[in-house]
């Protein structure tokens, strides 16, 4: 067994909770921003972001279906990665620890909880907890999700202790995509989970259970305007739409299934 992990990071703005069911999976998103206000293109508001989400099964005794792709964003929340220090994916993937030269490129961190078990047995009783430290780095066009953890295994699936059956020191590369959410220009954080993280061995599934993350407020002046790594540039009316799209992997009996959860919250 080489690696035991599936990661996810979502971006949301303002306080929000979204709970939806698609097939067997249930998705819950809860997030906030560190700065109030709508913002505008002329006067953007740099902001930090806190984000928590869970992926569970309608039967609480089972692992969720494995997720392969994520697209996560919020109405009027855009990014400026090219204006901030960056690090290369090759410096962070499968290295014992993040190098010192990437320190200035770190934009956030958190904790992700996973469950791994036999593909033919989705029960949590046959699964093992794998909790990993998450560190987020700017790559110049998105974020790199750096994952770290190792023995001992956490005592339960509810534990907040970092730990996993195997030493994990790997990364997932993601990018920002300009899209429209709620009629306003926005940035989606998009990434695909590699095969060896979804299935560390043939016949083994690895499913995410929850993610807690914090993207720091980072701002600087660019051509006389204060811009943020994340910033607010608009919001229609008094409500802001947050959006999280999850795509499950294809199986022998079913193709990939995509579900988009949205929530309108106060701007």
C-alpha cells in the first residue's frame, strides 16, 4: 500500500450550511469570510476564508462513495494567485516535508478526515480512519493541497488527531477557473483526485469524510489598488450564492455522477 488519502478543499463566502443528498452521498458545507461587505471590481475587499464540509452516506454505518472531481466557489469571490509568492508542485509532491523555499507561498491549512476500506464492503466497521494535515500553497494559477500524516491511527473517526496507517507526504494540484456564479464573475477552485489516492491498492476505496480549512487574508498593492489572494468583487442584491460541485468516480455498474449544492446567504 503506497498512499492512503483523498483530499478536498472548498471555497465558500459568508456563513452558510448546505446539506444535500445525491444517490448515497450527503454533502454539507459550512463557511465564512473574515471581512464583511459586497466588494466591487473598482473597490475589491481582500478576505480570508474559513471552510468546513462533510461527505457522508445516507446510511451512517457506511463510507461515502469515492469522489473524483471538485469545483468550489462563491458568487463574487475571485482570486489573484499571480500577484503572490508561488511554489512548484514538484517541490511539494512526495517530498518528506515542504521545503523552506515554499514557506512564503503557503496561503492556508487545515485538517481532512478520510476512511479507507475494501471496495466490496462499504461499512465503517471494516474501514480505517486517516486524518491528514492540510497545507495550501499558491502555485501561480491555483492552489496545491499538501497532505501529511502517519502512524499512529486516530482512535476513532470522530477524532481530530492527525494520524494514518501509513506515512503520507503527497500533494494534489488544483487551479482557479473563472466562472459566473449567481450572475457575478467568480473563481472556482477545481481539482481531480489521482487514482492512487482514491485507491491506494486494488480493491481498496478511500473516501473523504470531512474537511476543515482556513485560507488566510493576504493582500498587497498592485498598480495602486489593494488586491487580495481572495477578494470580494460583487454580490447581487442582498444574497450571495455559494456553490460546491462534487463528481463521483465511475464504477463497473454506474458512470460518474455530478451534484451541485448551492446556498444563498447574506452578502
